[in-house]
C-alpha cells in the first residue's frame, strides 16, 4: 500500500471518528455504563455482522438495541420469540385475495434494518433457523420468490442465561453464525444510582438521530480497508488454531478441557472485529491490542468445553484468557 493511499485512509478515518463519537455520546445519554455492550454493538454493526447478547432480565439489552436504532434513523422491529412462533410469522407469507383470485406477498417483521430478536432461545428450532438463514443469506424466500433484505441489516438477539425451562437452546453450529457474543453484567452501585435518577421518573432521556443508514454502509466499507499486517494475520491464525490443537501451541493443560475449537469463521470474525476496533480508536492499522480487545467477544461462543472442563468448573473465559496469555505476538 502506497504512502499516499495510507494517508488518504487515515484522513477518512479521522473524519469518521467524529461520527462514531457522536454515536457513542448519544447512546450514553440513555444507557448508564454498559460501555462494553455499546461498543460491542457498534463493532458488530461496522463489520456488517450480527450479535448475540446474553444477560439476566433488566440489564438494558432491549433498551440498548432500540437506542442504537434511534441514533441511526433506521427502521427497527422488536420480535418477541415465543414457543408458538412460526417461521412465517417472522419472514412473511402468501395471502390469498378473494377479489382478484390471486396471492400477494405479506412481508414479515424481518424486513427491517435493525432487528431485535428478544429471547431467541424461547422459539423452536424452525424459527431460529429461519432467522439465522436470513442473517446469512440477507434474503428471504416467500412462495418461491426471493426478496432481498434491507441494508444495513443488523440482528441483535438476546437470550436469558437463567430460567431454562421452556427454552430451545441454540445449537452450537447456529450460534457460530453470530459475529460476536456479548455478556451484560450488573451495574455498579454508583451506576445504579444514576439509573434511578435518569430513568426513575416519567420523563426519560432519548437519543438523537446522528447518522443515516447510508453513512453506516460507508463506514462498513471503510472498516474493510483498515490495514492488517501479515504478522497480525499470523497471530490471529495462531490464536484460533490454539483452541483446536492446544498441545501444538504449548497449551497441553487445555487439551482435556476443549472438545471442539473455533472454526475458520472465527478467524474471519477476529479480523473483522479487530478492524472495527481500530476504526473506533481512530487508527488505520490493527495492533495486537485491538485483537486482544475483541478476542473474548469472538471466541466465547465458538469454543465447546469438554465434560472435564464443566466438572472442574473451568469457563470459556478462562480458556480464552490462557490462550491470549500464552500465545506470543511474534
């Protein structure tokens, strides 16, 4: 890449920093704390990926998704997943018109730019598969006719880690379709006091629209242009490979703790999320710190623990920590 090209890229990224800063500020007007959730949503959006959000009820998962759509002036649909939901309730169906004797297409709620799939694990497998197919293909087939989905198309799915009765857990192969998995934790005591003062009355703060969907598409293209040096590509490959063959990476203690490691889709996601992290930091190059910053979000839902790990209560987060600590940046 020529110096002139790099300078042009750096100039574009500096200009984009103002847009992203406004987006963060507007989201923070509504959300208290939750910086990791906010930034994770933005990273996934910049990568043109989708995100799975896990947390107990009441931690502003739905509020975060709605606030982001408000900031983008994008169409937004919240779909409450329930055991009686059908695929056609999601994608749409053909409706017979008695007057004309013909069928017309009635599009489902999936035809929005921002989708909140609330409690996705409460719907049966057919409905989950219909959504995940739309996420992957960016199109829906109704009555033999294919309909493209709007752009940008961003799915934020939530699931509750407790109250597993009456749920249909997402299969690991389907979870892998999400670019990132974000974990939402409880606020601190100080943050909770701010929540009470900000959200405890009848008047609640709202976010202003700062970006149009067309600008998001431009930022997605800019994210793809962030430079990833060959040494960083090697580092990402070695990180992911260490989850598949721990002994070969000098991590023999993980051999009995991992049943299946991350797939090549994880390596692609790691590169994309690292680029988004660099762009959000106003940098034109990916650094090892950007890779480490997104590694947990990318890998936590792609590593399947063994029975030994579950028996010893070794979590995926600990496994990823070990991989990051022991795999060197060459």
